[in-house]
C-alpha cells in the first residue's frame, strides 16, 4: 500500500488507500480508499484524495491551525477563502476586495440656449476622469469650464469671450 505513518493511532481508517502520509498522533484519512494525501499534526484528518491537511480542522477537542508561516515563497495554482465569492479579490495584505468600480464612458450632448453657462451632466465624473468640453465639435480649453458634482459651469472669458449661441452643439466626454 506504500503508506507512511508516524505516531500513535495514525491511518487507522485506511485499509485500502495508498501513497498516504500521516504524521502525528491520530493523523488519519476520513474514509477508506483515499490516496496520495498527507495529514500532518495531532488529529489532522484528510477528507479527500490528493489533498493535504495541516493540523486539526478544529473539530473535537483539538484547535485548528490558524497561522501558517514560511520563510520562502508559496506557489499555488489557486487560493480560495472559504467565505469568498467569485467577485472578490484577495489583496496582498490579506484583506478581501470587490475591486474597483467599473469605469464607464459617458458622452452628454446639449443644444445650448443663448448665453447658457451651466449644464447638468447625467453622471458625476470619476475623480480620475477629465471632462472634455466641445462646442460645435471644437475642443474647449480646460480652463474654460469648472465642475462641481454634476454641474458644469462654462466660463466664456476663458474661451476667447465666446458666448454660447442658440442651438450650439455642446458635448461633454468623461468617465464615471
């Protein structure tokens, strides 16, 4: 069967499984027939083939291992937090994040009224977005308008004193 067991009462459940290693008193497999698995520590119980159980799982009178340390690097094909979901990310500091909010592009269009200076955008621009203003397809200098929340204020004095005319096509491109 090619099993290795070190410790009192190790691999007691195993009668037909092979290539298993159990180290520590009571280290075992949960059911007979498990193969290629490792149980290390007092009452460490492997529950499936091709797995490693490091220490007790916390059942019974034995405390589960809560901290595993290494001085080297850990390489794995995957890592799962028992309470995690597929929309979460494990951060380098061990915290869980749902990631950044989705960035969406927006293009608001208006037909100006005579001397109009205020416009209400459909969304509040992202803090990382720059709103770009166009009058009749011509890009306007960033200093010719200011933004507060969803309100954009056009400043004609900073755009060659151009006063908006009726039906000027105004467009704002930004991300939110």
